[in-house]
């Protein structure tokens, strides 16, 4: 049961969508939204300020760091006010907090007593703050011990949910959560298995698990590259939510050629619920 939803926000337009989506979820579950804004300590460090000054061809003026800190805190205050207003519109309970620290570490620490993390697909500065190692959202998904819902839309849909299932441990966790979420929302669930020699056995396993649940389910087998097939089918069936296990491949595959999770995070046509 979802009762505590953590929503990191940086005040960006993308984060605003995730805030509104989280408020919609909280209304459905009678949950509390925990809004979090982290003033990134990396933006206050000397090396960062020197790099910015060098790129602009200027020298840092007196109290530059203090002014940057004030601007970042003001933006955080505005972002959290937006979150409180969004929750008030739906009569959803919320608490907010602004802290200074490392963003990913802070989000992970605050998630320890949350049931779900809701994050935007991208943030205000994701293109250049995280660089080669990926976005803040990707970093949280890789390390979080809680389910993470990644969204680029602001309203939860309730027509059809889709779960990608391959029989792995992470996929089994996704199947359990998919059954619960579909039951909670009274939404039909489609189970997608990407075909190989084990496809039928994997499909039968999912069917056996879902049989006792009071939900409408259908089962689909498709062939091809799992990443491409999952994303394409999510669009084909107009899924309102795609549920899958996070980073089921080996760490080497994640680092060298990416993963189904990373592909879905960038390309899925609907919100993505990732579980471990």
C-alpha cells in the first residue's frame, strides 16, 4: 500500500509535471506527498564557480557564492510552494523540506521511509550537470531501494497498464507490483513477454501468478530486441503506465551498451514504474 510518496523537485517544468502526477497518485491512495528540494552543494563549490567564470570570460565578484546560494534557495522555495499548491488543489496531505547536499545521495536518504519515489524524466540542468554518467533520475533508479515512477506527463491515466515480464527476479517484483496497482486502480493489465525459446514458460508463469487476482489480464508475446519491443508495444497498446524491473542486465552491459531500463526511460511513451 502506497502511503508516503517522495517527490524531488528542482522547479523545472518537467518537475512540475511530476509534482502534479504525484498529487494525482496521492489522491487515489490517500497518501502523503513528501516534497524535497536539494540545493546542490556542487553548485556552491569553488571549482564549479571558477569553471563558470572561465567559460564566461569573467572573474567572480565578491560574495558570488553567497549570491548563488541565495538564488538557489529562492528557487527551491518557489518549487516547494508550487508542490504545496498542487497538493492543496486535490486536498492531498503534503510536507516539504529544503536541504543542501549531494542531490542523489539526499534523495536516496529521504526515500528510506517512502513507499514510492516520483521523479521527472529530466530536470532543469540534466543535460550538463550530470554529463556522461547520466541524469539524476537515472542515478536514483540505479541505487534506490524503493520503486521509482518516472513521468513526463502530469495526470495518471487509467485505461490500460503494461508490465514487461522475462521471469527474472526484478521482473517478478514488477509483476507483483503490477498486479497490486492494476487492482487498486481497477485497470486492465497486459503482460508482455519478448519471445525466445522460454517465452511460453515465462508467459505461463505470469498467468499462474495473476490467476487468483481479481483483474482483467491479457498476455502478449512479441519477438525482437527487448528494449525496442517493449517501448513500441507500450505505444501500440496506448498504455497509461509501463511497469518493469530496473536494470536486470549485468553491470557490464549497463555500462557498456546501456540497458532496457535506460532505453525505456528515454523513449517510453508513458510513465514508467521501475522496481527492484
